[in-house]
């Protein structure tokens, strides 16, 4: 589904504080599988996720994404090359293809659970009522139907995590990208989280998780572990 | 097309909830903005209304007034001038006029005494509202005035003037010609000035020249000249005030710029989240656009409405002394409410435009944060 | 020099617009030299971000330009008392030689900014931003016009001194004097009407042809520009007369006043909307050979043609209805 070739990402290029975050990454991520990217902090996991997830453009190299038609972008070859697309198009692809789960949940304080879940769908132009219906379904599925109108700052850690999963799913993405999702969860919640990822995977979604938590890396749900160090894939 | 509308609707929705979440911060901005609009709007409404009053008054004034100057000062004009002017080609009518000022020590007010066109009724007067008010005398009452010799001339009030424009009629007393001459000791053969009506307005200037040639000691004043003088006087006054107010506007713009560029950590984080979960730069710019529009338009409306009340219902207490500049001020002086779309457009340009311009770059800057920033900053 | 609130407002608007435009130009120059869509370098990424800013600036500019055009006419109208001989905006604009050039530049800049926005709109639907260099060259092209407008407007207002004898609209647009404007006014009304309707029929014809056959974009652009000029002339020549119901009053500005129900606003707005979209439709057509745009251009072009023709159509409809239902009979004058 995603093929990464020779990808480099350099910050502050040409300056004294130049920093090479990704240094020639080669990687293929298969559709419908759960892939974990493992490595110490600073190894480039997060940068790789953001490059794969169309959040940032690599300094050089190519990333090809198959199965995502986007208006105005040629897909004759059966894939989209995201590397040279402007942000406007990357965002369109990202909205349709990826749902993001972050380490710190990153919910918008002061807004309700329901609004937070619907937020990624606002710029898609989908009718409000459709989106709302879908958001309610997801929240019901995650056992949060009693808290639709609750402000997110009143939620527990586990609840916040589930809200952020519902938010990641709202645009029905083909893939879920999670960055250190279990960093703030205890063992029980971590394994609950991995079970949910397993469920989503069985529905056919590709899952990519960056983590160095054993609870994730050793979970039975995952298919493949990719190890990174110093901006390179080690194994 | 419809989905694009839906996007804007959703973003506007988010904008409103975002504004409500930061009530305190935004209400200060709106308050200051409203104050600035209020100030400028008051100036513009006030001057325009006063200017209109002046124009309304002048509409009924003759095409041309001929005064006599003596030693550089306005003097009484002899009645024989009238005959000569009447014979000039293009002149429709010539009338001698009587008017003057009377100082009333008891009320320490100046009244304007005028002989009406029909000559008035001897022993009777009609007064303006201001006169009745200060002298506490209404219809049927008696008003004694002291003549130039120190004798009392007793006059009965037969009516009080009703007029749209209180500005001019307020201090007015309409008096008969005979009483006027008695009061001021003016001889039969002279008038205060002469009013000339001209057949073709285009010839006014030519006739004025002719009068000046026949009587070198006269000063013909054209209505259009008076109008022009009023106009430029008020333009100049309001322009000057606006320039003074420009300091306030400028300070506000800096304040707004500072607000827009100095986002709180919370706001930065929020925009970071939006970008990360799939909002595009132009969506965030749209969000900022709606935010700016809601703030500026609500302040703009509020400022205008407040100014409207200030000027037309509360008698513009803040600006009266500067703008009105009449020798005598009337406490209950009330302007006829009037605003037109272009005063609004001008105000819009003076307030919303600089605000928008000042916030374009800061809002763009906040909108272009990297989508992956919130991931990297963990 | 007259210190009128509206004059201050106009100064403010043109100086702010010019400043924002100059700011954009500094980036336009870098974009023209350094743009490389295939690169992921930090410079390229920051340039891409700048393009958002510049489109926002141009959108505001377009809007401000439209407002300032009308505010300018209003101000001129409002000041006519100060100049003996001036009876409305026409006379005030004629007080010095800068008045009319400013007005024309304001219209030109409005059309240019509108065209820029249309090109921008087309450009950003294609993943490789194929028009980026054209777009930023156009931006560099617009700037001197905007600067000229600001300079001339400043000269115009500083050169205004109350009580200069000027010709009022009665003489400027009356049939006696000879100048371009008065020649428009003296053009026999029947011929003027014929030219007006023929130009509109041609524009509609070429628009419909372009819509269905996808050819003749350039012709359509030219015709819609021409129709704009002819329609403004028609306003002076005969349309205004039906509003004023006076056979000699040919003023294109008085029609904006409340006495005529602000009729001028919707007449001019339909024309301005028509000329911008009409010109845009032709320009859009010229990009259809670009690979990444090939499929999108016809859609955008059709939309522009529809907007252009409905604006012009509305104009023709309003004018024709006015002529039919007016008690005023023009022929013979």
C-alpha cells in the first residue's frame, strides 16, 4: 500500500544546526496489516510517520501510495506519488487515507466529545448530519454514548484515548497511524487499545504504530516490527 | 459547490464556538474595537447631520444677499439700492430684510430677531422653542424687550415656531417691521441687507458682478458660496477630528496586530491539532477570516448603533463643543437622524480595513504551522 | 487639499493595498526565480506557504478595490458643492486632470485583480501548480498599475481646491462640447442601441459557442471586454436618459444616487462581474493544453461563461425593461 524509497528528511539544511531525521529509508508497508515501527526516541519514528502520513514532505526520495484517487492528481500508474505534491493535495489525501492517533490525545479543550470527534470532517464538506450520525455510532461502539455532550477535559485517560480513536475514524480512513499511543496508558488500557487496533485491522484497515512499548511490540495483534535507529531502518 | 458552502458553514460553526470559548479575550478586543468605531462614527454622523441642517436652512434662503460694508464692517443698507438692483436684467425680485440680535441679560442669551416676509403683526411676536424655554413664556404670554433707548417694548407671543430644524429656529423671534425699527432705532429708509432672487441660477454670478460695479460699497453673497463655505468648514472640521482620532485608530491597530500575532499557547496548540487531523492551511485561513469578520462586523455594528444613539438621541454630548461651534449652544439641540450608506462605507474603510490588513499576516502565520508539529513537540 | 473623511478613507485603502501588494511582490520575485515544485527543500516549502498569504492578500485587494471604486465616485459626488459649476461627480472629477484617470485605473485594477484570482483558482486545482510563474508575473504586472492609481489619486486629492470653476456634468456630457465622452452622448440613440444590442448578441453567441464547442475563448474574452466598454458608453448615451427622464442629462454617476433607487449599483455590478468572468473564461481556455489542467479547464470555463452571460443577461434585461416600461420616449432627440 505504501512504498517508501530513498527518503531523506533534513531539518535546517545548510545551517550549523542541520539535523538529518531520516537518512535513506527503504520500506514497504503492506495493506491490511499491523506494522509497528520500533526504536528509541530520536530514531526518526515520528518523522517517518509524518512523512508516510502526508503531513510533511521529505527533502528527497519517493513515497508511493496506492488506492487513493484524488481530484487533480494523476493516478494512471495505479499509485499516487505524494513526494512532490503541494500541501493542499497532501491534505486531501491524508484526510481520506489516514486517521491519526497521538501520544497526548490532542483533543481540543472546551469542546464536547462529539464536536472533537467531528472536527476532522469539517473541511470535507460532508453534510453535518451525516457526520454527526457517524460520530455517534463510533462513540456508541466505544462505550461513550453517555458522554457525547461532555467536555473533553472531564474525561479519564482511557476515555480520552477512545475519543481520539473515534476522531481518527470519522473520515473512514483506509489506514490508522498512531504515534506512541500507549505512552500514557497503564498495562490494562494498553492491551485494551491493542485489542481495538486488532478489531479495526480485522475490518480491513491498515495500522501503523510507532512505539517502543513492549506492550505494543509484543502484542499478538501485530504482523510486523520495523526497527529504526538514527534515521535508518535497522531491521 | 454545495459542499464548498458546507465547508464554510462548518468552519464558521467552529469559529463561533472557538470565539465563545475565549470570551474574555475576545470581548476586550470587541470592546476596544467598538469604542473606536463609536468615536469615528459619532464624528461622521454628527458633522453630516449638522451639514444637512445647514443645507436645509439655506435651501430657503435667497439666491443672493447684498450687504453694505462700511469701514470693512457690515452696515445698514439704504433702501434706494433696491430700486437700482430691481431694474437689472434677470432679477426677479428684490427685498429689503430686517434682522438683528438681542441680548437678554436675565437669561444671558442672544436672540435672533427677524422680520418675516409678510411684515409681521405689530405688537405680536412668534418665538422659537429655545426662546420660549429660556424665557418660560409660551403662546399668549407677554415678552417685554428693552429698546435702544432703554424703554420697554411689550410684545405678545402669538405662537411658537414648529420646525424640523431646531438648530436655526430655536433662538428666533419673528417681529413686525415697525416694532423692529422701534426696538433698534433704525430709520425708515434702511435695511439690514437685501435679498435678491434671480431668474436663471447660471446668471447669478453675472448679476453679482453688476451689483458690485453699481455699488462698490456692497458685498453680494451667493447662496452657493455660503453652502460651499459651510461644506468645507464641516469637511475640514470632521477631517481634522478624524486625524486626531487616527491616533486612537492607530493604537487600536497595533493592539489588534499584537493580539493576532501573539497567540496564546492554547490557541497555537489548537491550530496545531486542526492541522494534524486534516485541516488544510486554507481551511485555517478561512477560520481566521471568519473569526476576524465576526469580531470586526459585530464591533462595527455595535459602534454604529451606539454612535447613532449618541448623536441623535443623546445630543452628542462628547462632541458638541468642538463640532457645533455656534456662538450660543442649546442644551436641547436635537439633530434630525440621518445616515446614508456612504457614511457607513467610509467608516468601514477607516476601521475594518486597517484591522483586516493588520491581521492578514499574523493569521496566515498561525495557519501555516506544520501539521506534524504537535507530533514533534512531544 | 480637502480634508474629507471619505478622502482619508480612500487614501488609507489605496496605501494599504499598495503596501500589501509590494510585500507580495518581494515574494513573487523569489517564486519566479526559485520555484521548484519537485523539491522538498525548506525554501520550496516556505514559498508554498507564502502562496497562501498572497492569495489571501489578493482576495482582500479585489474586495477593497470594488468598494473603493464606488466610494471614490461617491466622494466625488459628495464634494461637488465645493466647486462652482460642478453639479455631480462628473464635475468634481473634472476639477483637475487626474480625476478620470484615477477612475479608469480603479476599474482596470479591479479587473486585473479579478483575473488574477481566477487564474489562481484554476492553478490550485492542478497538483503541479502549472500557472505559478504566469500568476506571479501577472502580480508583478498589476503592481505598477496599483502604484499609478495611488499616485494619481494622491495628486487628484491634493490638487482639489474648493471653488475652482469646473464644467458640470450638464456641459461635460451634453451634446454640444466635443470630447470623447460628449461624442458618446451625441451618438444618435437608435444607432447606439443597435450597437449595444449587437455587441451583446455577439457576446452571447460566442459564449454559447464556446460553452458547447469549447472553441473561441479568445474571441469571447475580447467580446466581453468590448461589451463592457460599449455598455458603459450605452449607459452614458441612452440608458441613463431613461432613468433621469431628461433628454440632455447623460451622466453616468447620478444614476448611483438614491433618487434613482441606487439603480447604478446593480447595473455597474452586473457589468463588472460580467467583464471579470468573461475575460477569465477566455484566459482559462488558453490553459487547456496544459496536461494537469486539461480535464478541469472545461468545467471551470463553463462556470465562468455561465456567470458572465447571466450577469450581462441581467444587465440587458434590466435595461430593456426600463426602456419598455418607461414613459419617457427618447427617439427624436
